[in-house]
C-alpha cells in the first residue's frame, strides 16, 4: 500500500536521529580513533557503528527513567548537534565520484528491495502480504506496545486482569517506538524501516572490518560487501519443494528444519537479532583496535563502547549475546594457550568490559528475574521450559525422513532419542554443504591448506576469523535452545561464525581475483570452477528466495484446496476494520478474539492458514489483546493463573450456538475486555442469534466484525 511506502520512507529518515546522530556525537566528543580528522565516509561508518553500540542500552535506560517522550527529546537534541557538527565540514573530503554513485545505488537499491519485500501489495479489496509477516506480526505488536505503554512495555498478547511487564529482549522495539513518536508513523512502518537500517548497520560493520581488521584495499572491500547478497546452495533442495509437497514453501530456507539463513533473509525476518550480532562484532572490533598504536583516550573509549555494545546485544537478543560470550571465552583461552604477548592487557580490558556491561544491564536483568516467578507458577502447558539450552545435534535435514523407515523400527522403539541424534549426525555434513555452499567450500580449502602445511601468508585477522568460524559452527551445531520448540539459539547465534566465514571467503576470492595478491590457497582449474559454480548457485538462490517471498501468496491463492485462498481478503478486511476502530476507540482498550485451533499434524506445512489469520489479528489490533495464543502467551510475561479461566470462557463464547449478549458482556466484564472480534473462520460466525448479532457493531466487513461489549471510557462516542 502506498501509505506504507511513504510512511516507511519517513521512518527511514527519522532513524537517522536514532542510529546515526547519537554515534556521531559520541565519536566526535571522544575523537575516537581520530574521528575528527576522518573523511566523511569513514566518519559515517563509525557514527553508525557507535550508534548501534550505545543507542539500544541508552534508550532502555533513558526510556525507563524519562519515558519515550524524554528519549525522543534526547534524539532530537543529538540530531541537532550532529547537524551543527556536519555543517562545519571538518575532516578530509576524500570520496571518489565512483564510490559516491556506487554507494548511492546500493543504499537506494536496498531501500527499494526491503519495501518491495515487506509492504503489502493491494489488488482491489485484497492485500497480498509477504511471508515475512508470519514473524513480523508479533514484533510489530511489541513495537506498538512500547509506543503505547512505555518502557518496560506491557505484554500485548496476554491480559490476566492487568497489564503485565514484558519478559523478553525488547531493546530494538524501544528504538522503533521512538521513531513512531518522532515521525508519527505506524508501528508497522517503523519496523519496516528498522530492517532497512539493520542493513545499513551490516554494511557499515563489513566496511569497518575490511578496513580495520583485515585492512584490505578498495576492490576487496567491495567484494566482501557483494558477498552479502550470495547465499549457500539451498536452492538445490528448495527446488524440490514444488514437486514433493502439495503446498509451496514461502521461504527458500524452509527446506531445512534448522536453517542457516542468508543475510538478506535474516535482515527481513529478524533485524533485531542481526542488530545484536552487529553489536557483538563491533564490541570485538573495538577491543581489537586497542592493540593498535592509538591514543590512551581512544583505548579507554573503545573499552567503554565495547561494554555498551555487549549490553545492547544482550537486550537485543539474549541468544546472540550468549553465543558471543561463549566465543569470547574460547578466544581468551586461546590467547593463554598461544601465550600471546598482549594477553594480559586484553584480559584486563575484557574484565573491564564485563564489569561495565554488567552495571549497564543490572536494571534489565533484575526486571527479567522479577517476572520469572510469575511464569514459573503456571502449569506445564504455560510455563517455560526449565532449561534455556540443551546439548543436541542440529537438525539441518529432517531426521524423520529416515527414522521412520522399517529398518530402524526396532531401534526407534527401544532408543528413539539415540536414533534421532544419530541420524541427525549422519545428515549434518550434507545439510551443511547445502546451507553454506561457496562459504563451506572455502572453509574446506582453508582447512586442507592448514593440514597439508601449505604456504599461507601469516595474518592475525585471518587466523582469528578461522578460529571464530570453527568454534562458532561447533557451538551452534551441538547446542540448542529449549525454551520453545524452535531452536532460536541455533538460528540466531550462527550469524556470528557466518560473518567471519564471509570475510574468509572474500579473503580467498580476493587473493585469486585481484592482480598482484598472493593466493591464500593454491588455485587450480577445478577449484576455480567449483567456487564459480557455487557463487552462481548462491546468487540464483538469493533471487529465487526474494521472488518466493512475494510470489508465494499470489501462487497459493488460486489453490483452494490448500486453504490460503481467502487470506488476501482477510488481510484487507481486518486492516479496514481496525482503521475504522481507530477512529472511535481508545488505544487503551482491551480486545478479545478466539485463538487458533490446535494443529495436530503439520504435514510439512510450516505456517497454516489459521496461523496467518491469527497473526494478521495480532499485527493490526494495535491494542492490548486478552489472549493471542491457544496456550496463553505468558512466556512473554504475565501471571498464567488466569489462563485456564480465559481459555475455558473463550471456548464457550465462540462455540455454536453462540451465547447471549448478556453472557458476552459478563465475559468482557470478568476479563476487562471492551471489544470482541469475530470472523468467518469462527464457529459462531453464521449464527442468527446470540452476541455476534445482538452486541453493538463498531465496524463491519463481509467476513469480519468488531463489536463493543464493555465501556470504553476513553473512546470517542
């Protein structure tokens, strides 16, 4: 929709006050690494890097004490200060005309790509949404919750009698909510813009690593940036999906149970996790640069910024921060084993970073701990898993393809877990080969060269990157998260070794392709053909994946038997209904609807039509929801004691024949609800009696209605 395109562009501009200006002012005030003497491009890269490092944790602390309004005033002041500093035109201009054009095309191309991938396409009274909406719906609801309720936000998905503080890593949503306030855009538009800025952050981080970690020249830096658009060889198994399954997968990565997503995919689906990865990488880069001949003040500021970056990473994604902490422990041990000359200085700085980040995170950690007893008090269906992590082989390829074979029947009955883990282990290498593609081939070539003791130029950055890649892959292949059914730790923490593997790939390819450079590994015609073929597959996979994200729903809509045909009409009607509700109802109202029915057997379908429908409601409600999930969303915060009563009463409310209007009002009074939603997918939609036809109608669409069941004191008459 055009309004989302325009609103997202406004939000992109507003994000400069959030993810550019603060870092510029900090770096200028500290004269970080000679910031004031840098050319504009380099200053901009460090400004973005410093902003990603400090803004999430500062936003949390300021938002908690001064509210979102105070945070917005802070951003406004920093933006004004940055404008004044930029107007002085200090520093050297050195930026070639060619680089200006390439950078402008890259920035504009990325903005256009994200808008094309995430904004709904309208055709008459139908909205064709992107598959990414399956995840973004919750994050848009979280952003809206911060904008409505402040810091810490209330859990928008569960209302057990009163608003409950969210128990989640929500720092990214604070930034998005600040943009909602600054630019007067919707939570959806702000979150779309946040994906764009996460991409800018990734580009800046790659640029800084290639300039100050590997210290490459211009052509090799552009090569590393170009590799961000190259995925693995996942297109090979993904092309089997249309042939082997009745329903088309909406994402190219869904062929794998625990995929390693390409960078464009991660930026679209999980910009907050990518931002956490960037904070971790920048924390290490700050620490690495203290080994250089820089001023003592720059070294101290680097330690402070590294601490802020890790604190920000923790609040953006606990899983990524935990993975980075494990990698840093391994790196510190490596320094001791190698008897590195700088190990004692580095250990002191690491200790200082740990202490400073702990101080910054103390309020947030306390907030998480305080809410834990509420979650633990619930029954088994609503309480989180007792352990956050477990040891398990990553399921790259579905082990169920083999464990169900007759040959394994006896083993499956006697030792099902052992069989499953064994099959996962056997399928690990072929799964990695598909997921990593050209990157996996480069890793194998580097390891073979080291094993055969082939001559290789000594490079501390290369050795460190190879160490982090190997340790990171081992970590994510054998450690998984157990809070939810999804392996979120494996999905997100894998981006850490993935980043260093991208740099290693650029290192090898650059040494082959750039005249005058010494090949890192020997070049043979077979190796050259292999890597070229895998690069072509990676680019083709990225293009196919982008087309799939947008073409999935238009392709599935005519296939009535798959159940997705009515979703475009549902999306349009739900959005129209809530736009009408916004004109008469307060944002403080509580809304109730029927959560989705149980899905006993997914039958290779990743997201069912009823799940998409439920997530449309979550995304567009823009208010507190009584209960958005079948088992109650108390894992995001709230006392689960009320959950059984809510579940039972909601099931009775939406049963057919429908209860009376008096019963519905009693329900709303009991649970603090002001508005009820009912759609054509609900059992009592076609009832001619009961509350669906007797309660006052606020807004009505052909397949969706909003009815008022309680007193909305702040609403408009």
